């Protein structure tokens, strides 16, 4: 277990704790998202000395970033239960509420990651502005969110989501918060039919089984298929016109933190 530095009081978060047991580095979706994040960082360029993942949960995404990107990533979350699952890494782990605005962390990071976080937040604008104050002027923000509003299902409710996004809506949100968006990339297009099927099937699932049924492939054949979809889509030399998720990145305008 990693050492957790307590900067804020722990809080109940709108995230199903079971998800942390299921979202491993071997899961096809975690690998798919990670592959796109690494590619986005390379395209963005610039030197990164330290990153911060806000809402890092059990630290799996943080582990993958440190392994493949070569810089330390600090992680923070409001759930001590989730943080206690995290492994030691190059960066530090904080029990921390970004609204507390710890002075030593403000304007401290070259890149901030919000990986499937803001869809849990009712007041997304206030949260995003608080998160951005941890970036150095000109620093990079990387955001991932679920997409296609028609796909909102019992899985989203069980996971604590309050919305899904459109590319235009996400770009507008980032722009309103002072982020000069460099890329907004839908992904997971090949999964779209499967998620419509999932939405229908989950209507009949027991509430206690929704997260597992909605996130874990049911057998080896389906796992192989989904990994194949990941490999095909990420190998294509063009961006998807739509997808079940959206990855966006952009740089903080220098006037925001002034």
C-alpha cells in the first residue's frame, strides 16, 4: 500500500467501489484509453516534469502513465478506500479535495489528467476551474468522458454518472474554463452497437450486478473480440467520427491563473 498524504477530509464519492476491483491494467477498455492518452501526449509535445491525476481512485491509470510516459504522476482522490488500493509509484498520493486549493500544489503541474471524472460532478464548471488552478500557465489538460447521450443507461447510474458528452459540448466547456483545446477525439466507435445492447440487457439485471455485467466481458471469446476492436481502431490512421468516449486535450491560457 502506498503512503497517503492527507490534505483534506475524506468524502463519499459517486463512484461504485466495485469498479475499482474490476478496472485492472489488463482490461481492454483501460488499455484502449491509455493507448490514446499516450498518443495525445506525444502529439501535444512539450516537456513534462510532473503530472497530477485528479480522481485517481485505485491508481491503475497512474501506474500505466508512469510506466509508459517517463515522468512522475501524483494522484489525488476523496476516497481513502480507493487510495488504499493503489501501489507505490514515482509520484505522491493525496487524500485531497481540489476545492481546498492547497497552496503548494497550485500552478505546480505540467499536465493534469481528469480521466472519467467530470461526468460524476454536478457543477462541472466550478470543479474544472478548481482543477485547472493546479496547472502551470500553458500547462496541458487531458480529459476523458463517456459519450453519446442515447447510451446513458443503468450502468451510468450505478457508476455515479450524471451525464454523457458530445464533442461540441466538451469543447465548449473547456473553452469556457480557459483551455485552448488542441484535440477532441471520439473513440470506441466499434463498441457503439455493443453498448446499445448493454443498455437493453441491463434493464433486466439485478442492481447489485449492474457494474460487473456492464464492464466485465462475459467470457474469453468476448474479451478477445474487444481487444481486437481496440487494436483495429487504434491502428487506423484517422480519428473516429463518433465513439462511446471522448478524449480531449488542450493548454491552459496564461491569463486564467493570473
